[in-house]
C-alpha cells in the first residue's frame, strides 16, 4: 500500500502472514522530518559545546601559571568556543580549533623563551674541577658519588673525572683521590689525598664545603 501523510507511522500489515510492526514517529510528514533533523543538529551542537568545554579545561590546566601575554588574536584561548554554524559541510568548527591550537602553541613557545632568557648565564670554562681516580679505590668511588650530586647544584662549575694513570702514570694509589682545580682553562692547584683533607668524611656537605673553598665560591 502506498505510504502518504495519512498512513505514515501507522501499523502496517505483516508480510506473508507475519505480525505487523509499529514504526510510529514523534513527528509525521515532511515537516516532522525537518523537525527531527533540527533536533538532531541541536544535540550535535550541545555535544560540541560540552567537548569544547572539556578540552578548554584540560588546556587551561596545562597552561596554568603562564605569565606571558600572547599576541592579539580573534580567539582568546581562555574563552569557550561556540560554533554558530548548522553543522553542515561549511562548518568552520575545525578551523576554529586549528586557530586556537596555533595560538596556544605560540603562547607556550613565548613562555619557554622568557624562561630561557631569565636563566643566569655563566662564562664557559671559568671554573673546572677534575677528579683523578682509580676504579678500584674505595675513597675515589665515594668522592665520585658526591661530585655527581654536587654537579647538579653548582651548575656554573664544570666537573670531570679521569682515570689517574691516563693523566699521569707516576701517580700512586696512595695519592688518590687527586683533584685538579682549573680557572679560565689554567690549572691553579692540585690537591693530593683528598680523603685526608675531608678527615675521611665523604658526605655531600663536607665535599661541597671543600669544593667551594678550592674554587673560592
């Protein structure tokens, strides 16, 4: 039986004796189909708004603490985006997202550049400490451990370690650990048997005090 505005959505007779099915719709006729389509588009818009709010929240958490102002733009990365289109093929939602992400990336680059400029810069090669050691010397192992930790604190001082016999074949095991102090690429001092200078206490505090004393820090 032909389907028209009168029969649309009403139970139909089963095929070959089968039971009829009810395909009732909330809206009938062409106008009802259009209303259903508009309702679907409204739902899609609500979903886009919700997802955008979630995305903004994540990006705001990532950028929390940023103090660098971004260049003027048509879109503020801290505001919610709202698409005014109908979700068709000409929708510019994706273009808006790309513009936002580009602006956010620019903001992060500027922030990192400002952080890099604010760091203290020290003259290369101004101070250097070289530890001459033997891999089987217990005191050398203790000193190497503390110097590795100290290098993370005194970032403007260069720390290096070298097998003693490779630097000077005449160095005896009893002389180790040996520390060489350089300033401006010139050797200033050589400290033999550092363990005795530390009274056998290879703690970070004692080693740091010793290094600062030798370098005049």
